[in-house]
C-alpha cells in the first residue's frame, strides 16, 4: 500500500514512474502478476469470455440479468 500511496502523492513523472515500478514489484511478489506459481493441471482460461470457456454450461444456466451483471 505504501507504493500505491507513493503513486498518488508523486509530484513528478519520474517519482510516479518509480512508484508504479514498486507497485508492480509488490504485485509480482504477491503472485498477482508474473509467472504462474501453481500447477493444478487446469487449462489457462485467462481473458476468455465465460461462454467460450469450460464454464459455458454454468454461464448459460444463469438468468440473463445475472449474465448482464457479470455473473454475480
């Protein structure tokens, strides 16, 4: 969070760029970015629409209002 606050309070483009690099490094360290760290054997379905994934059957079972709201 300190890195995110540094982005918000940066006074120059140089400071902002350095703070964003720190945010990126923190996200990599937390496993939010970078190489996949788990091996569960499941296919990578990142950036696929639900109707084009192995979740298509579930997606189609949702009411249209739920699909319009993102499945939630």
